[in-house]
């Protein structure tokens, strides 16, 4: 996600900004960035959210008929754009910054249990 933001900001505004500036804009926090730069960030976020939803549809995941759970900091930053999309009917957002790691831990534990059953 960051690369797309950086490309657009460099091309349109000849600016380099860090993740904290991007996150501040998407959270609606006060920032010193000019209004047109903030609008570019918001537009890039909308495009990125759209690309994620397009990819899910390409993979045969229809979020109009299936509820979605979005996890992690990036999902929380894109929440506004994901919730507004006509491609998403029901979505839950988990903002815990450790959620992805905890999910992978659960998957790994389940895989280890399956391996133990196979070896038995």
C-alpha cells in the first residue's frame, strides 16, 4: 500500500512523506500536510481499497453475500472506504495491532494438531 501512496505523492506533489503522515490523514487527525496532498492520500486509499475488493471478487469471494472480517492496522485505516463500497454488505473490523500475529499463531497450532493426528 505504501508504495502506491509514495508514487502518487512523488508524481503529483514532488513530496516524500512517511507512514505516520499517511495514517494521520486516513485517521482524520490534524496534520501540517497541504489539503491537496491529503486529498491525494485519500484518493489513493480509496483506489487501494477498491483494488483489494476487486482481487477478492476475482478469487470468487463475494462480500455482498458473505460477511467479512478485516484485521490489522491497514484494514482499520481503510475502514471508511471498505464500508462505503457497494461490494461489501457486512464487515467487522478488528483493530488489535497483534490480530494478524494471533491469527497466524492459531493457524499454526491447528496445523500442528492435524500433523499430530496424522502421525498417531
